[in-house]
C-alpha cells in the first residue's frame, strides 16, 4: 500500500495499474513537509539531491518575490496590469525544471516561474505589462513562447509545434540530445474553451509529443471549478484517449515527477499527456480583480496552510538539507531581485507609435513603408498645427 491523496484527504490506496488514474491525486510531500513513498513516481525524483532540492526552493522564493514586486508596481501605476502567480510556484517550478533545453514551453500569461526555470530573466516579462512592447522577448532564446492572452488559443499552437517536431524526426530517436517535446500551460477556466478540446484531439490522434499542464487554481476569475466541471478536469484527457494524471500542484516534487514521466513518454514517441495540477491562486486573478467579492477568508486560510514554499522549506530543514545561513542567503537574493525589478521596470520607456511598423515582415515591404511614411506625415501635421 502507498499513500495517495484524494482531493481533500490522505487515503491509503493501491497504486493504479493503468498508465494514469485521473481520480487520484499524486503527492510526494504532504502539507506538513513529510515525504511520502510512491513506487511509480519515486524514481523520477531519485536524482534530486540536496543541492537540487535547495535549487527548487530558491526558484520558488525568487519567483514569489518577483511576483510580489510586479504586483506592487502595478498598484503604484508602473504597470498597466499584472496576473499574480502567488501559490502556484510549485506547479510551475516542478514542471519547468523537468524540461530539457530542447523542450519548448508555451505559457498562458501567469507562468512567471516557468520563465525563470527556462533561464529567462523574469524582469523581461514586465515589458509587455508596461506596454513598451507587444511581445517582450525572443521565444527562441530560451524555448519559452510569448505570453498568450487569448484564453486557450495557444494550446493549438503548442500542438502544432509538437507535430512539427514529430515530423522533423526529433521524437523517438533514442538520442537525448535530439528528442524533444512541448509543454503547454493553461488554467481550469481554459478547459471550457473549444480550442483546448480541439488541441487535445489533434494531439491524441497524431500522438504529438505535447504535455498539457492545466493549473487548476480553483477559480476562473470569479467562477469556481464547480462551475466548469462536475468531474476531475483530468478526465477531459481520458475522454479523447490521452493518459491523464492529477497531481498536488503545491507539491514541487510531485509536480516535477509527473511532468518528467510525461515528457519522457512524449520524447520517446508515446504521445501526449494531460496533467491537472491541483493548486490554488492565493492572490487575485489579475490586479483588476477583487477576490474578496467571491471567496471567503476561511478558504484562503485553508490553502495558506498548504503553501508550497513552506512545505519544501520544512522538508529541507527537517532533513538537514538547509540551514539558517542558506535560508538567509535566499532571502537576500530575493531582496536584491525585488530592488532590481523596481529599477528595471521604471527604466522601461515606451517606444513611439511608429514602431508598430518595424516587425510586420522580416524584410522591407513596400506597402508597409508607404504606410509608415503616411503615418509619419500625419503625426507631424499635429506638431505643425500647434505652432
């Protein structure tokens, strides 16, 4: 017998014999920071020694501090909008660290910690929310796509990219330097969009090497998960023939393990997987939202006790893998990131409106240049009228 959690309780149950059981919740660290045995997934975290575990903790702390600073900057009028990721760090860091360099991530708009795990400077994310650029970074630099604000549409992009990798012969070769896969992130609310269902159908029938990670943070803005589905969201995958698994999204080890297994299957030619990371958005949906209007403080307190960072910190200290010096060093690094984030943001200055013509095509285009010239003259006409 092994301990596998259901949605709300710890219940001894035998390991599922099928490739995935969407009604079980995989957990390797319980809310008190105690390590649980899991014969299926233990091997995927066996290579994470004390240094790697401390790295996961550092990742989550830095991501949270960056998120807190960005939220504060928006409140101060420095950003037009910000989608907080408070509480979802384990689901993002665990899955992000399971990726290899050649894997490609397609985020929604809240995957700040995933960007960090891909080697991106999280401060670059501010460019789009500051309004100085429409994109903000080069997706090819870290195999991390631009944020997608049209809910669910990027799941089709991710599936198409995965099908391309498959047709390029970069799947199932047995060469770890060549085989690659795709991870696409979306929220529980996005599962109600047709695009997500269509993407999973395409992925299933083509056996595309794509891992769908649904961060079920309980609320699609103000609509609870009960308004989206009457069964675990992981069953959306089994409905189209995709192996699916529910994982405790506040458990960074379990999030890492299930993603590592899914990616290994995808890279080897085994096709897609749907992961439902059961987590909680402890902050607002965006800084334009007021969660006190639709959820209770008791609910927030319940999930605050299941904080993913506190859980790993307890495990590290109990196992002797982290001492006060290490924790203080991480706190200092977070403070430094907070200060540099403020400086970086305030130094971002908007480009002129004529920049909209710069990247329409990769090469010069006569019509675009004609429109640029017309727009320049139009803008100058206002200056001449003011004289």
